[in-house]
């Protein structure tokens, strides 16, 4: 399935993918100049409880596992994806905050 792009607000774009039995969401926030990555996976297990007079009894257990990571744009090895998604957000009607000049800071603090 191809990526799904969602404009969360004027300065945030989410890229959603179905991968490895779960959902990978990368949220690019151009005001905070950071990307948040979320991986969610739902696991279901069925347990046979035996047979009763009405038939077979089954119990289902459901668990949701979530992993999250946050990175600053300046910590990324490459900003090529950031540049592409900035253009996509503007195309979708987003407005990049002028405080950052529309571009992420590329130098780390103190560098």
C-alpha cells in the first residue's frame, strides 16, 4: 500500500504506512522542527476453551503495542525527505512557520 499523507494542521504532516503487520506513522512538525515516529501493532490470539453443549467456546485476547521515537531535524543524517515533505505540506495548503524561515536548522547546537 502506498504512503498516505495527512495534513494534521498548518505546520504538521503525517506519513502513514502499513508495514510488517502494523502501522508506521511519521509525523513531521515544521514548527517544532522534529519528526515523531510511531509504530503500532495489534496482536490477537484465540484460545479454545473446549466444547460446551452449545458448541465450541473460544476466547480472543487483543494487545496493542506501540513504540515511539522523536528526532530533531538537525539530528537527521539527511534532510532530503524533510524538504520533500515540506513541499508536500505546502501543496496540501499548509503554512510553514516563518520563524524557521521555512527551512529546518541544519547545524546542531554549539556547532
